[in-house]
């Protein structure tokens, strides 16, 4: 196996490695690499649905998406198909389904069919986003909690959360689900929320992946956000995602 960094602050590409037949030692290496790099890219794995599910289960109990867009035999696998530009909801920085009390921790996304040279996904490093803020700003936001809303669900989570594996603190707000700060109106919250998301998606805190069919990317929702670019009009694009139920953010 070979691992190489793919951006200045986070992310790694792993080659000469198969996710289909992991033993316990190999899985521990993958998990430790994820805690270190936050996003892992595995090229052209072509996992069966069963293998993708089995890989996800190594991290913990799997999450079923509230949209219900899973396979009949695998309801925990979210099927993401292009429904056209007007129906696209992914072009916003977000952390997966953080409107739940126990939002997903790990996401595992596989490309099934992708348009040529389009349909990239971007991720942003929220450890570095928090570190980039001034000490006074960090002190101000650390006690705050934010209201996350979506899919007819609502949850309140800390604006700064501590990662259970690394102990590092990360910014935990986004434009996909975060609506306001607890005790404030949406209008009052908007300037600060917009500022934090802007800092958290600064170009030099991001990485971008151009998909090939069979690619698998694993990321940690507790310390990164992501943004799927729809620049392929009506071309077919199909992905399938497995997510792991996380702990209540602290």
C-alpha cells in the first residue's frame, strides 16, 4: 500500500490497496489514516454494494438516510442520481444530515457512473478553519450552540465540537443545515454564520476530487464539510453512499 498527501492541509490518496478484503490490521490502518488525514481517496475500487456496506459496518452501526432513497435490499445505501440542475441540492457546503441528534460520523461514497471531467466533489478542513480564527473569536463562539434543521428534523449542536478519536476541536456549522444560533433569531445569526462558513470554505482549506467510476472516498463529517459540484447539465451521474451513525456532538 502507498499513501500520499493530496492537499496542503489534509487529505490522502491510497494506492495498491483493496477495500474489498480488509483484515482487522488493515482496517485499523485505514481508520488511523482517516483520523490523521480526514479524507481518504481509494481509486477504482469497484466495490459491490455488499462490500461497501461491510466496509462501513467496520466503523459502526450504519445510518439510513431520511429521504428513503436506498436500495430495497440495502436501505442503508443512499443512491444519489442526477435529476438535473434544477433539482440539485448538493451545491452548498454541508456536513451529512447534521440535523439529527446523532449525525453521521463517517461517509463512504462510491462513484457508479460519472460524466467525463465533471461532477467533482470538494471537501474543506474544519480543524484548520477553527485554528484560523482569532483567539477572541474562538473564545466568543466556543460556548455557542447552533440549530441544525432539515428533512423535518431539528437538532442543536455545539458550534465548536471535539473529535472523539483525536481530541482536536473543529468548527461545526454549515450552510446546508445550520439555520441559527441557539437563543438568536435567524436574522441575528446570519452575519456570524455566513462569516464562519466563508472562513471554513477558504480555497486553501479545500481539496477537490475528479471522480472515475469505481472510486471510493471516505471522509469524517466531524471535521470536514463537503460540496458536490453540478457542472454536467443532464449527463448521467450516479453515486452510492454509506454513512455511519455518530455520537452526539460534544
